């Protein structure tokens, strides 16, 4: 099918998905998990082909080592892929949850109820495990999905998609074309033009990709352009804690969007030099007072800046950060409260690594991405972020005329 046919078929599927029972959705997810487990070797073989091609792209400078690392599917990622699907099965169905109920008047009941968004367009680079993550979340939340992965992962993406589709085709009651995959680079431009068919675009990739998508579509976009995360080491911080957290936030997975890029140190923190030395011993390149703070290194490189105090740290983060995830290390509860209330980010932590900003670690089962948006969904977006709401009003023949004329008055009683 071409892109026009795909979006039309996905819209047909979304109508059926909206009313799908939890039982059918969970059976579909279990079938997908089992089929991925059954066909692991097929996925590894496809991934091996992609890695061989990607190695030459790294040598020619067409893709980065970080991209190559994201592309690789090893046993750990495969295990997490499969377990992530089972975790989603265990989660409560997010559809048709009553957010509030209000009696407007006798036998006139208003309810605010969750409902799927509709058709999701997911555009991502590398990370072929994204397909199973997002497909499982889309299925559980009752959304149809159109996926477009990077060309560097075409073989792996195709293998995983084929395995998912094969599994879903055998699930009675599950609609066809609920999960779709496109391959052509031109399909991105086409997807971005389908504002009458695609309800939400979610990009996962480089700053360049996300900005291009944001600037070239009328469809709402959920995501983040960059991950400029900070840690502020307050003067009362415990040195051992600061050392452990700062190293983890950079070293544990340097290419992640929630890895720390800048550490701000209070001028009166007694262990400034010890902390810098510990970072260097951990094979981190430390840049003190760089000219540019708005850089996402995606590597074992860190900016260090000494600040006068809490207020300067907050101002720096709100100025140079990307509103993703920022953390304070402190033993001063008052400073922690001020920091967490005044830093304008989707995730604000106290005495914890920024790497905890993740849907799996939050118990969401998986995530479609991390959003720095101020509307609809923010932070790691899991099942709840893939639902919107509608208002359902149940009456018994009431009309507005009586209320407008003052013959009746509203009760507005919350139930």
C-alpha cells in the first residue's frame, strides 16, 4: 500500500480499536510477545545486516558512533523488548476511565472519560526496539499507529514489523492495519501532510529531525528537540552521593537524552576539586566554564560551572536547559523545595540521577518518548499520554431553555 492507502486503512482501524475490549488487546499483546520470542534469531540476523552497513556509514561520517550503538540489538535489549510487552499487559487499561462525574441537575449526569487519540505517526531514528515498545503501547491504549524508522535499521525494522503483524493477524477480533510501517524517506513528508488523518506525530531522534518535524506539519507534535540536563551540587551536598550520582548520570548511558550535560557546583561546596577529579577518573572529559552551554554531547563529555548559589543555578537551568530533566544534590530540604518548584522542566529530581527519567523506570511499562511540551502530556509518555478525553452527558429529555429562562438551576454536584 502507498501512504494514502495506509493512512485511510489506519483510520478505519482506529474506529474499531476505540471499542476493543481489554481482553482482546491483552491477547494481541501476548501473541506479539510470544512471536518475538519465537523469532529472535530472525531479528538478530536482520540486525546483523544493518550493523554491517552501519559500520561503513560510521567510517564515512554519515552516522555517529552513538547512532550505531542505538541500532544494535543485543540479548539485553531483546529481553527488555519482550518483558516490556508483558509489563504493558499487566497495566490497567487506560481507555474509558472516568476522570470525574458531576450531577448538573436531577438525572443530568456529566462524565469526563478517557478515549484513544486516534492515529499516531511515529518517526524515529535507529533504535529498532522502538517498534515493539510503541506498538504495544498503541495496542493497549486503542490507537492505530504508523511507524517510520531510519533507513539504517530497515532490515531490523522490517523483521520486527513482520513478526508483530503475523501475530496480530491470528488474534480474533483485532482489526487489520492497526500497526503499520513505512520505509521511504519521502513518506516522512507525506505523513507530515496528513493532518486530516494522523492525529499526533511523535518524533524520536536527533535535534535536527525533531525540529524539522515541528516546523513542517500542522499535526500536533509530542516530544523534545534536545536533552540538555543538569545537576546542581548544592553546598550542603554529601560528596560521596554527589560523585556517585554525577558519574551515573553521564556514564551509565552517555547517548541517552536524560544523560547529564552540565554540572553546576555551588561555590561553597567543599569538595569541588575532589568531584572534578572523580569525574576525570571515570574517563569523563570535563570542560570548565565553556563558551556554549546548550550542547547535547551524547558522549562522555561534561560542562562544569561554579555558581554563586541556588538562584543562579535555577536561572542557568531555565535559560540553557531544554526543560527535560534536572536534579539537585543537597541536604537542605528548603533549597530542594525551592529548586523543584522553580526549575521549569518535565522532570525535577532531588538526590537522584537524571537517568531515572524513563517510562520503564517510572512503571509505565514502556514509553513512546519523553515530552517537554506544556500541553496534553509531559515527561516520559506511557499509556495515559496516549489517551485524551471526551465529555459524556446523560440526560432524560432536558433542554437548555428552562435554565436560560431561570425556571431551573444547576446543582453542579460532584459524584
